[in-house]
């Protein structure tokens, strides 16, 4: 099998995760990493043993040997980098949310289709093995008709007014924060599993810290716990810490979810519950190998991830035997494996989320914002 050369653009939390998980594939080489500054590029080179790092991503995009790029930058750079890369004929795997607006996401999709490159938006959380088991159960009719979807995506890394990150700045992040960062995963997951589309919603947003203390030095996602009072300046915050959303999914199914980056003790609590006419399921990312199945007239069940027990396709998302945990890192590996398989063999299935999913996600985010501003139900078409 030939080895594909790829570039990672962005050297923060996600840049590291992508670099490590690409390397685990074996048939893809990280041929270069672009960082925001020469210092960050040098640090990344040392930490991750990457030979080629740069503070100029266009250098990597201009390299004819590099076939694909991973975009792991703040959201504001997704569209400009993706468009430059696609113009240069590269395949693109972009972090979520896909863009800053529906218009940008539409341009990215149109260009990718015109140039015929493989495109992916990284909704990696779909690919926990037992989550794929839920999808198989639903497709086999084991839940019956889907009636209710509910849950949360709650974190606590922005609880204090001294917690700070680029996501708090709407110029870098876009106008929605918690709903865009983690609500985008929740909505994508529910639709991916049930096959239903969100058709209407009403949203309530809250910013608990209207002002935050911004560190005078840049800090990475999940890393801001070590500064002193004099290291901060006060800034106004115009994005939400919390969101609550009621959903309609077609004529019958209904749902609700909350997102929060200020729920003490919730490190990365992504919980989904899906209830149908025959059975219900519940899954929480903090215990990713465990799936609860509920039934009205039979004892409830707990399934522990084991490829020998997972239905159909779901078993292909478990690379380790039962009792050997597979977690967050592994979900990225599953997306990347399928993305690069498609690059090697265009007839391979598109078994990963594409810019079309990313565009749909952006439409939902714009509707959340519209609903929160108008205080009313909005339909999604
Ligand atoms: C930060 O909220 C973050 O890293 C998200 O950006 C990821 O998508 C999520 O999986 C974990 O939390």
C-alpha cells in the first residue's frame, strides 16, 4: 500500500490529537505541521518529533507531495485554509463546526465538489463502537418508532471567570460558542443514529460571565489553571456559556438537550438517550464502552463493548477485544482510517461525515441563534 503524505494545520489541543492518530494508521505520514508562530512550531516539533514544522501553512499547501490537510485551527480560519487547500487539489479533513456561517460552509462544499476532493468534517464522536451498535439497533427496528431524543453535552473547563480560550472570542469562534463547539456534536449524533432530521427548534441561551479575565499570554483548550491575578485583563463576553434547545424531528419525534461549559464536575459529559416504541438506549461518553438498553416488559440490559457482541458494521469500529477500552483518541482514528481509505480507493464507501453534514450543522446553528434572538420556534428547511 502506498504511503500518503499529509499536513496538520493547527498545533493546539486538536493538532496534537490529529498528529498522533494519523500516525497510528501506519499508511499515512505527517509530512508537516503548521503552527500560529515560529515558537509554537518549534515547541510542537520537539514535543511531537515532527521533522517539518512552519508558521506559514501556505508552504504546506503549496507542497505537491502533500495530498491532504487536516484543519485544526480556530473556526475563523477553517474556510480560508480549506479553500486554499482545495484549490491546490488537496483532500481536506476539517474540525467542527465546519465554518463561521452557512455561506462559508456552502462555499467550502461547492468548491470541494467542483474539484472532486475527498472532504470530511470531524464529528468523530459518532464512532465509539457501542454508539455504532445503537445505530445498528435502530436500523434493525429494535427500538421501534423513535419518539423521544434527549440529553446533554456538559463540561466545566470554562466555569471560572479566569478560564479563557480563543473559543470565547466571537471573532475567532463565531457568534455561538457552547452550542457550536459541543451542541454541534450532540445534534449531529442524534440525527446520525436515528436517521431523523431536526425540523424545528426553540433555543434559550445564557452567558453567566458577561466579563471574563483574559490571560495576557495565550493558553490552550483545557489548559488554563496556573496563572496569577496580574496575568489577566478584563474583557466583555458575547457568546453563551449555556444553551437549552427543544427539538422537533419531523411530525412525531420530539427532543431536548442542554449544553454547558460551566457545569462543575462534568469533564466531558456527552449523554444521549433515545426512546422508541419498543425500547430505549442511553450512552454517556464518560463511560464510553457501556450501553444501557431499557425495555418495558423485560429486564433492562447493560452491554459492555465487545466486537463479538456488536451488531453488523458496529463491530468494525472496535479494533480491540472486549474488556479493552476504546475511547476519544480511537474515534479519531476510525474517522481518519475511512477518510484515507477513500483517498486511496475512490470506490470505497463514504463512511465518515462530509462537508454536507457540516453545512447542515451550520444551518442548525444559525437557527439556534435566530431562535434565541427572537425568542420563538423556528423551522429548519
Ligand atoms: C472542547 O469543548 C472540546 O475539545 C471540543 O471542541 C471537542 O469537539 C469535544 O469533543 C471535546 O471538547
